[in-house]
C-alpha cells in the first residue's frame, strides 16, 4: 500500500507523557490524555497503510514509572510501529511544563539516533507545542519537513485561567505560557501544514490575537480524528457480561426501584476544566431527573473512592472530594463511581448502559474536539455535550443535545429530554464517519503533496530559534 506514497517512514514527535504496549496510565494523568490516544491510533492506522512509524518520546527510569525504562517498545498488533524512548531531562518523570529546557537535547539525540541507524524519516508529525518546537529544531538541523497538530492551544488555556481569577504571574509560573506561546508560533510558522480537528479550531482558535497565524491560508487543514471501531461499537463482547455483573454489584445496596434505571454517565479525566461538578449539581437539584436516572461517574484505578479521597491530595482526589461532599447520602443510592480500567471495558459499560436508554454527558467548560463523545455515540449512548468547542460542530445536526456547561438548569433540562425523547440512531450514524484510517489518509494526502511539490519551508531563520533558546535559558 505504501507504494502509493513517496513517504515510507514517518516519525511522530511527542516528548511528553509516554507510550507502551499496555497503555499504562493512558487518560488518567494530564500528560497522558487524549493526545496520546490520538498519536497511538494515528500511528497504527498509518502503519496499516504500509508506512513505517516511529513514535519518539522520552525514556523514564523511575521506580514510580517502571513501564517506560526500556529504549524501545512495540504494539503487538502493529508491527510497523516502533516506540523509541530518548534519554533527556534526567531519569525521573517530569510534567510537560518542566520539559521545555531539555528539548534541544531531545532533538540532538533524535538526530544522533537516526544517524546511527543510517536512515532518517521522510517526514515528521509533531504533537502539542513541545513536539512542534522540536519539529522546528529538527527541520533546522536536517531539512526534514514536519506537520503540526496542537491538540490544545496555550492562548485559550491562558485566557480561561485569567477569567477564573488566576493572576498572570501565577499562570506563567505554573504553566510557562511565554515559552509555550513562542513554541506554538514557531511551529505555526515553519510547519508544512497545520492539522485542525474542526473548522472551529481552524478559524476561531488560530485567530487568537496571541498567534501570528492566518487560518484562511491553505496551510491549515481540517482532518478530524477517529475512533477505534474495533472496540467502540454495538456488537456484544465477552466483557459485557462482566460489566453487567459489576453494575449489578454497584447497585446492590441501592433501593430496588433504582436497579433498572438508565444512567447518566461521565467518563472523562478528573480535571477541573471537565466540569464534573456541574452535572452532579444539576442531577441533585432536579427531583424529576433524580427520579428517572442514576448518575455514574467513571474513575480509573480507584476501587474505593471514599478511601482514596481520605489519603490523597491530588487534583483528581480533590475533585472527587467535592463531588462526595455535594452528593452526601446519595452516594451508593443514586450516585455511583465505577472503576473502569481500559477501553474494552469502557466500551462494554457504554453498550450495557445503552441497553437501559442511558445518556453520556460531557460538561467541559471547553472541549477542543471530543473523541470520548464519539466513542460513546458509537456504542449507542444518547449524547449531551458542551456547546463550547468542537462538539458544537460535530453534533451540529441534532445528533446530540448541546448544553451551556455553566448553567445547571440547562444541563438538567437537556438530560431529561435525552432520557425521555432522544433517539440515539443519528449519533450512531455520525460516529461511523470518524475512523483513524480516514485520519491517516488525510495526513498522508498532505504529506504526499508536500514531498512531491517540495513547496514547504526547508530552512529556519536562526534568529527565531535564538529567541526561543533565550526564553528556555531563563527557566
């Protein structure tokens, strides 16, 4: 299949988080979020089209992160994908905000790695701002072009934090926005093309005053991400019975009349911006809603939420503590927590719950795309989702109900409408359009054009990189 393409080998630059064959920590940590799922699935889809793919990430030799100590790893189902872990920034795990000053070393070692192999990639895809600036440095060193996929843009995160009351100084200290914005602007300038998930991301997000970008030029491409249809579908699987038994166990101590009610499901990472508490309040404050459904909050790796909250002070524990305080005696009666450890069991939860007429809700204050929503739709759940961001475009024709995530009354009303009147068939049909193969083909079409026409930028102004180096020297 790769004979169709000039590109034979692609490197993915993703310095933060990590990848391994068991998907350890995936989606349960801020540095292991949806971006890593995107990179993994896109890499696998490209490999199925005959492309050799290297995911270039960071080697971590840390007893708390034992999965990432080896230099190489593989996905058994994708022999053409290689995970390459580059040693930089010391051995311990570092959050992404602490990686900036080590990125020149990351790029230098990638160069040395490929030089030792005697073969460089034909093209690089870069992910998030740290991957993007790494692509700029690698372009300067090798002349190999790259694409940039931001996944989320720093200017909008900064704006939301300032609106929430955080000071500019505190935001800068914690998130290093001056460096992130500089990295994003250089990635925008030097990328051969920029991948956006939605038109909203292209025309609105990149129009922010902090970016030197013109989203109306052809350099910007809208290529929607996909979902894994082998996992997220309506076909019964062996895990479904296990999940059904687990649900019955969760409900066993609740009143009998609640045992067959549909669920309102939240399953995004426990993060303030995901706004779980708004749905909890909407549910508890509306007696009609509470009478017609149970609220189910998915957690990962936590069997006893009460015990977890009593001993941990992490952000997710504090969010759970707030939910528990709000729900009070409804915990175990109408509000439940489910420990779902992987995507197969999550898909089973969706299927089993869909048979009850359940609803998936994502009340995020802002959601760039919303892959989790499309996954839930593919399994037959009814959809209620934030109007802020990509979901408003994806579900623009009535495939789901859009909510104001700051308005608990609006959330409650839409959840009731979904439970009582909504038909999930249209959202199921919509989900079929989103596949990783289509995403991979979108990338490869643009890479082919870049390599065949050679119209992209193949050199970097040293002054631009010097400004970036000066910024990270101050960290």
